[in-house]
């Protein structure tokens, strides 16, 4: 009779577990030694029992095996990272290419090209898109026109105010000059009147002979 299939699970009985560990550890280490000899492989095996006892086997030195293992893991990690990054960039490029092709088709359709194979619903959708685009363009154009009108109005107001200030300055200087001329003329007239009178005026009293 053949041996029955053993269920792989933790052995609850401590003594049985230790006996099984000892047998299987020896068998495992024996197999690793055979692989190293028969296949010319660099093998390292480390086993810790439940009590913390160390068992090991190395075809060369355990340190060299561990160092080689670490280098191999690092190389594999870098290779995986490079491969993953390359795949990511390929996916990104593929997505961008599809988006570019879609935009090119849409642009040609907007320009009235390649619409012969479009159905009624597609044409209506394209028409709605164009109308929405036109509304946005007109709205932006009106906004820019209003801004330009407001800017011109503001500049016109500044120029008008500047003209008023200049007029006030010129008119004020002219008025000051005219007042000065009038005052000077009045002063000269008064002086002339005083000079035209007699030096000695008796006010009706006869002078002595």
C-alpha cells in the first residue's frame, strides 16, 4: 500500500513536531548539498528552529552566497523598474497618439472635411459644437470690444480734463495780465492828473503882495 497524503499543517504535538523537524531538516540539507554537487550550483540554506537553533549549509561560503543574493535582488529590482518605466512611457505615448488622432479628425470635420461618412446625429452634434464655439467667440469678442471702448472713454476723459486744466491756466494768466495793465493805466492816469494841477493852490485865499 502506498503512503497516504499528509495534510500540510502545524503539528500540535511538541515531540512529534521536533522529530519531524529534525528529519525534514536533514533531508532538506541533504538535497541542497546534492543540488550543489550534481548541478554545480551555488547553494546556501539557512534554517532556524522554533527554539531558535540555527542550521545551515553553503556550497561555498555563506557570506558570498548572501552577497550574491543581495546583488541579484538589486539588479532584478532595477531591471523591473526600468521595464516598468519603459512600459509606462509606451502606454503614455500610445494614449497621446490616440488623442492626437482624435483631435486631428475633429479638426478636419470642423473645417468641413471628412464629413461625407458622418450620420445625421453626428452632423447635428458637430453643428451644436460649432454653434457653441461661435457663441464663445462672439462673447469674447464683445468683451474685448467693451474693454477697448471703456479704455478709450477713460483716455478721452483724461484728455478732456487736461484741456480744461490748460484752459484754466491760460485764461487765469491772461486775466492776471489784463488786471495788471488796468491797474498800471489807472496809476499813470492818477499821476498825470496830479502833475497837471498848480503847485500852490490857495483854495480862494489871496496870496500876499
